C-alpha cells in the first residue's frame, strides 16, 4: 500500500523534507493534494484535519497516512519512516541522535519562516516589510552561522567520518540538510555566496546528496516543485545582504 502525503498544494514547504526521503528510497507514495487536483485534494486534507470521527487528528500538514495510521510533524514522520526506508541507523540509540538533529532543523526552519513573517502569519509580507528587514539582517548575521557552524561541527566530529551527519550511512537528516542549503541559497543568495568555503563539509554533503541517482532524477522531474514566494524559503531581494 502506498504512503499518502498531505501538504499544501503548489509549495515545497515542510512537506519537501518528507518527499526527499520517499524519493531517495524509491518508496511508493501519493502526494494527495497535488495528484488529486487543486481543490479536491485540499478538501480531502482539510476533511481529515477537521474530522469529528478520527481519534487523533493532525493540527496542520504535513502529515503522512500509512493505512489507518496518521502521523503529523516532519521530524515525527521521518522518525517513523527512517527505519522503514533504510534511512535511519540500525542502532536504536543513534536513531534518537538523528531525531534530535532533525528537531534542530525544525527550529532552523521556523526561524527561516520568521524572516519574512516576523510579526504575524495573518499579515501579508508587505504589511511587515520593515520588521522583516531587521529580522533578516539579524538572521543572516547571527542565526545562519549559528546553525551551519553547529552542523559543520557535527559532521567533523562524527566518529564514523564526515561523509554523513551521523553514523556511516545516509540518513534522512542528510537529505534535510541538503534541502536547508538549497532553500537558503534560493532565499539569501548574497548571504550564502561564500558558504562553501566557510562550511566545506556541509557543502560536500549537499553536493553528494544532489548527485545521488534517485535525488538527481527527482530534482529534474516535475514532481520537484520550484521555490516560490508562498513557501518557507522566499527570496525578497531587499532582505538579502552579504554575510560579514
């Protein structure tokens, strides 16, 4: 039975972290909202979220449906999928290390979102542009280096070598780090222009993931949605400055 992935139509967003894992593993899955057509798929997703019959309903997408089981939240979905897709360590303890890394990525993604919506999600970007400029300047100066330096250090200190973030094989966190780098380069090209010299291990990881056969095919396919100004990673030239 195919996995069912539910996420908003037309944007990569948080759903992309799950898609990358499914694509790398060659798993059978249905991107419900996209493949069901605009409106119908969204309606099916909202019906689950607003159901009065389900015992445990998800608060927001993305969520994954595997048979009767509904699993919300990116890190939670990947914790569930990782062992099934061969994208988690065999060692149980190391699986929790990997989950912790993914949760750190969750924090990072939330901060990326807040660069263009620093006041309220209910307001348009244009309604908070000046505040977004201040938030983005701080994010570029302080938070991007904070997070990327951390992941660079984790790679460097991996006892099994710096090819992967944890252990001696690819995990879903490596795929998520690829997506983080891709998104940051799209949203803040000036700020990220010299990232590969500052974080060479992360840059090497990004490039190795990009070249993996299943990922390379996915990136060239129409299943890979383009970045746009509706998603988590948004490029507004006025928010992008060169990193010091």
